[in-house]
């Protein structure tokens, strides 16, 4: 099913509510990003019982996936674990969604990177964090190969993946995102931007989809 505005009633179910939420930040970002912090506040205000995790991801894509799998190893392998990822974090969330531990999980992808191996090939070298320019890391050439190796060829159970796509994204091509996730629900925004500065406007709908 594919729709611009799917039915994402936050009260769609009281049974099977999520118990664990993993949020994955994007490239040059951190747990201090606006959306990650907003999700942390939402959890504190609305679901203090929810186990919320937003780790600082290492620059190596393969190490980032290994870290997340280790941190969530003891989480329930059912609908209780859900995912939200932004940009490169959306790509990582897509990768995880195709693995057995996340096979039943619902996933929200916020302007997800479709082909980060191509997109980030021009960023090899020293980089700084958006939230703290004093924090630096080195993005190595081999990380591009790691991204290429991680990309799933096909998306199984795409109905579990809700893609939030902004036509106003100044970094990624919304048409490419739409084509990648066309077999699942899509929340297509006429404007907005890469950072989704209007995130609060549809946060209740996204939380509804995740059964938070």
C-alpha cells in the first residue's frame, strides 16, 4: 500500500504497544539532534515506561550496525521493538529492518538516505558534528565500500516501513526516496526540509504507526 497520508491514528490499538524504541541519527549528527531530543522528550512525557535508546554512532557503517545489534541484543524479537531513523540513520534502520531480530518491527524513516555510498563519496576526510563543531571524526574511503555492502537489494515486508519524505529536502532527492519505498506507506510532505523542521506537526501520527 502506498499513500501520501496513510491512516496513522495514534490510538489505533491499545494492544501490542511497543516496549523498546531505537532512534538512529544521521551523518555528522548525534543524539543531540533536534529530532532525537524531541523523541526523548516525547518518551519522557508520554511513555516513561518505554525503553528509549539513541546511541552515538561511530563513523564506520559496519561498526555502527554491530554496535546497534549489540546494544539491542536483549530486546524482545517481536513487535515490541520499533525503529526510527533519520537520513543516514534511515538507511541503517532499513538495513536492520531486513534482519531476523527486526523482522516484526515497525519502522519510521525520516528522509532516509537511499544510496549513501554514492551520496557520501564526496565527504571522505575530516568532518565535524553539526550539533558540536568542535567534535571531529574522519570519514574513510573504506566506509563507502561498507555502505555499498550493507544496502539491501530488496525490501521484505515493506508495509512495516513508513517513509516520511519532504519534497523540500535540500540534501536528498525526494523522488529517489519515493521510488525506493513505494511499496510501503509514504507520508509525502509538499514542503519541509531535510531536517524536518515541522517534525512536531506529524509526530503524533508517527508515534501511532509505531504503536507507541
